[in-house]
C-alpha cells in the first residue's frame, strides 16, 4: 500500500511538474512581449507610465506595471525601469500616508501598496506602513483608528456602508475598491485576523447575492451566490434597500420556489468577492465560500466578463487569476449542464492561451471596450501581465 501511495504521489508530482513547465513555455513569449511593450511606453522624464503633464495622474497605473514586472522572477527592484517607476510612485506620497495626485486616493494607495510589498528599500518600508494605516482609516467603521486621519464619519454595523471602502473621502463604498484594499493589506503581510478583514466580511456578505448571509432586502430569497458592486445604488442613497449591480437585474427562482427580479451577480465582482473571502481566511466549507465557488463553476468563461460582456474584461482576467491562484487548486470544475458531470479545466493554461490570442504584434493587448479606462493600452497590458504571471506560477 505504501508503495502504491508513493507511486501515485510521484505520478501526481510528475504531472504537476509537466503542467508547470507547459504553462511557463506557453506564457513566456507572451510575457516577454508585454514587458517589452511596457518598457517602450515608460515616460523617460518622470519614470512613470500613462503620465500626463497637465495631470492629475494615477500612480496606480505605474504601480500595476511595476507589479507585473516584479512578478517576473528575472526582474527585481534594481532594474533601471523599476527604479525609475518606484521613484515616480513614491513622489506622490502624502503626509497622511496615502499615495495619489489629488484624485481617487484609496484606489491609488491600495494598488501602490500592493506593488511596494514587492520591493525592499527604506523608503518603501516606511511608505508601506503608512499606507496600511491610511487604508484602514478609509474603511467605513465605528470610529477612526487612533493616530489616523479621519476620512469618513463613524457608522454602526447596521449601516450599509459598514466595512466597505470607496474611492476617497466620504465616498460611497464598493466591492472593487474594497477588493483592491484587501489585496494591498494581504500582499503587504497584514494578518487575516486584523479588524480590517473582519469589518470587510460584513460588507462582503451584503454584496453577495445569497439570502442566507445577506441581510439586505435586495437579496431576499436570492440563491445566486455571486457578488454585486455596492450596497446602495448611488452616493445620494444610504438606506440600503436597493443595492447596485453593474449587470442590472436577472429573473431568479427564489428560495420559496417563486420567481422574482434580483440584482444580477457578475463575473469580475464575484471573483473579487471570492478572493476576499479567501484572504479573510474563511474555512473552505463556509457557506459564503461554497456559494461563490458554485457561481464561478456555473459561469466559468474566458470569452467575456459574465454579465458584462466585454466591459471590464481585462480587470476580470486579473480578478480571476488572483482568486483562483489564492484558492490553490490546479483545476476548476465547470458545470456545463445540471444533468452532466462537471469537466475539470486547467484554468491557468486556458487563461494563458486566451491572453496569447488577445496580444497584438507590438506586445500590447487588443482593446475590447472603452469602459473603466480599458481603452488605455498600458492599463490593460498591465492587467494582462499580472494575470499571466499569476497563471504561469
């Protein structure tokens, strides 16, 4: 028996090694061309990417490029392009620990913090600690952390904003910004037991279309398991009765057997939510985790951002790669039809292949839609590069 177990383990190890080698072989030329393209687009004067002389600028875009480059084991902080880009990002530090150019401070700070976690310099270490404090203070919560600048007024746990993070001061929270913030805290070594993750679980439950965990009226009877964008439809509404999904509504069979219109869960937000639950270290059998995974298995595709078509498709690839990598399984069960057994999909190989198909001759990636800045070739190439590096591991 021991010999059979050892043989099976060796067979599995050999198969995993083969799959890893195959992924690297498939991904390497796509990665190389993407990095070459991004190097060619760096601003020679400032060291940043997508820099605008008339501003305001988004240091987050430079940070996304650097994250993709630094995820390549052949590139480190001593690379001249990385050095210049790091100097550019750090040049946007503010006294309160945020990193931005006067707009969307939480979005910029979070993405820059994720990048800073990949370098080791005195300046980056100081900036990391201060950015962590700033992000925690941007979360809607009972009271502002001691010693931190106030960004939002205190709210109780029953408030629909609680646990979320928006774009900046007094901004309505949403799952996308919260996801970037949790990425940053996770990447920079903050424990899942930190209160920021525990508060986030409240907002995550309220953006998951699952009646058994979501106490908001817009989820009544819903069994989708996927995630929506926000707990309120706009910045002027705080009653928590409507919520918001960028994918609109869907007719759903509810828990009591009736049919009703509910906010539609969609791809990018579901992967962000799933990843956030994993980063919060919920057990794999937790109903929130299993419901989100079930939605992913039923809606798995690389042809679109499910529920949104081509809108946000590269952001979707980024969220998918990070979420499934965090889950840690080499394959995903894809349910084609309820009456048929699921098929096992090597999502890493499929994602690498799909991104290879979308790469242009110059190393950039084909623009699929203009929404959410995805008409910017530097931004979508950075998204694609990070997704590729993640899938190729």
